[in-house]
């Protein structure tokens, strides 16, 4: 495992459905004969749909609606993510996301927990860069 890809590191997804989205590494897995994995991978949790722009004259209902975040979780190969210089240390995602949370039965409940966690951090004004849409 490269030493800079640690839990809490903000990455950008390069391939697949979530290409161009920002995510956080939750857990890493190295390739090893014991675990029978051919490639190093990481479990990531990210923002699929970022909150929209809010201005002061909007009503509380509109502000609440525009501040919604749609999260995603995914297990992804290291070659399909690009690390950034940012880290998210104040959000503890290890309690929410794990290896068994990728199963279809657990996925919906985990996403709702992620949504509440991300929205609380967004409303508090923490890590503004992570919750903005990537422009390129």
C-alpha cells in the first residue's frame, strides 16, 4: 500500500459511475495471498450529489432543500482514485462504513447514516471544499 493513501484522505474518483466525484478513504486493503486479493483497494464514502448554492434571501425550507447531500459508498482499486492534499479527520466514518456495509441489505441504512453525518458537517461549515462540486 502506498503510505499516503490512509483513511481520512480525500480522493477524486477517476473511473466508473462516480467519476469526478470527491470521496474519503474509509478503509484500505493491500494485495496479499492471505486475503486472496489480487489488487490493492480501498472502501470510499463520497458525495454523489453536492449541495446547491444558497443565498440569504431564500426561505428556510428552500435552504434546507438545497443543502441536501446524496452520498455513495464503494470499494475501488487504487489505480482508479487520485489523492488530493486534503484530509477529513473530524468525520469518523469507520463506525458507519465497513466491509459488510457494501452488501445490498445494509447499503441503504449506511447511506442514510452517511447522509446525516455529511449534512451535519456541511451545515456546521466544516470542510467546505469537500462539499463543493468539482469544476473541470
